[in-house]
């Protein structure tokens, strides 16, 4: 199978996972109304998904290194489809919270394991472009989710959204199975790969630890900001679910535009500067929402900047992380996803508290200032060159030719 075709298939898997991941944000007002709770309290649904999504990265990375990356993606996506379908059956906020957490458990494998596989297959000089292409397809799911999810919810209910997404996930699993039968070499892992030691060495490696801390801050502030943008738009602008979905889809437009440009910009500016540019863009978005009023134009610009900033920063951080451990890349990329999603969970919970204590503008001013601090920090924290951590993370046993 050509590498580009494999990236497309993996991107489709990422597409449905990210569609399901982000769809709760525009649906939050409808879900909150259905269960008679405040949208800020219903934000627990987002945190409930993000926390296991982040925690289980630490399991899936070593599993992928040992048992094969494609195999782990296909099995986990099958269970993801079942858990998403269960979300449509929830009778209350507690039940839906549990099902979203279960969905997060099985969704956790797709993005980091796919990125690790791309790191295995694509040489470094082409890697940021390949990763950005994969991320662009995956986050097109987020953009599509906002619009189609809002449409389905307006025609039926928020429950219908989960039914449709579960069905689409099943189709993608079947397509992946038939498309990957001829690439059995990519289905095998290395039985000698280690589970815990790679994490200790990655965290003990100062350049990689700095990068993971920046990723944590990015998740806390950018995901925390995005999580409540739909609810803020509903309150400030009086938008209904479909209108919120269309507005929030602008985030996906920013992601797609940035995914096309990030490879060239990284080559021109360097990845640390591109990370800083992305974080500064997200800071501007938050400050517009916090200080610039609540008009539809300000919202659209802010959501666009947030999407651009996210992709510039995150694709650069992901590409940087692929260099940390060539023989334990699943673990290295899982640590990125862990840091990002745990940060996002913390940011969502913190954001809810800031809203309850001082309103939505309070959240965006605080997070906008924090993003400016993170921007300055990233310029010195994101490494430009690397010590030989990859050699220290080589598995004990022999290496398969198809894993080099």
C-alpha cells in the first residue's frame, strides 16, 4: 500500500474520532436543556471524555509497539463504535457521562498510534507535511461534526448524532480491514518492546520533558477555550444548535488552512517559532472573546484564529515528538496525546469554574493572558536539536526489518 493511501485511511479513522470528540461542544446547550442542568455543569461530559482519552494513551502506545499499530487502531475503533452508540441511550447526565468516558477509553488509540505509524513510514524531511495532512483529514471531522451534528440534532435530537457517528465508525472499520489485508507487515509489532521503561526515559530526557509540558499547557488553554465557545455563543448571540455548529465549523476551516501551510512555514520559521505563532494566535482569539465584545463577527474571527493557532502549534509539537524515540515511537506519541488530553480535561474543568465565578469573559481573559505566557515560554522550551534519546530507548530484543 502506498504511504499516501495509508495516511488517507488513518485520516478517516481520525476523522470519526475527532468528529465524536468535539461534537459535544455545540451540543452542550441542548444536552444541558434535556437534563435540566447549567451548560457549565454539563461541561463534565467533555472532561469525562478527555480524561480517559488521555490516560489510556499510556496503554495504547506500548501495546501498539508490541502488537502492531494497525491492529490496535482497528480493534479499538470497533469498540469505539459500540460505546458511541451507547451514548444515544443515556437516560440522564450521569449515564451519558459514563458512556462518554467509555468512548474516550476506546477513542484513545487512533490519533497517537496513527501518528506513530506515520513517523515509522515517512522520513523526517517530509514528516511535518504528512502529519499535517493526516491532522487536516482528522480535524475535517471536527469541522464536519459541528455542521452535520448540528443539522442532525436540529432535525431529530442530540441522540441522533451519536447513532449516526457510530454507524460511520463501523463503515470505516470495515473499509480499513479490507484495505489493510495486503499490508500484513504493518499489522505485526515487536514482542520485545517494553511497556514502562520508555516512559521513564522520555520523562527523564530534558528536551522531551519540556515539549510534553508545553503540550500540556496547549491542551489546557486551547481545548479549555474551545470547549465553552459554543455555549458562550448560545448565551451571547442567542444562536440555536445548527447556528452554533456552523459558527464553530470555522475552527475546522482554520485547522485545514493551517494544515496546508504548516510544512512550508515550519521549514521557513523553524518549529519552535511556528509553535509560538500558533499559541499567539490562540491568545489573540481568547482576548477577542474576552475583551472584544460578543458580536458575530468577533466570534467568527476568534474561532478562526483558534483553529489556525491550534494546528500550527500542535502539528509542530507532534513532529518534534516523533524524533524522541524511533524504537518506541508509540510510547513517545502516546505521551504527547496524554499530556494534551489531560491538559484539556483540566482546562475544561477550570474553565467551568471561571465561568461560574465570573462569566464567560472571565474565562477568556484569564486563558488569553496565560496563552501569551505560554507563547513566550515555548520559544525557549521547544527543542531545536536533540540528544540521542532514541538509542537509549531501543528494545532489548531483535528489531524487525519492517519496524526501522
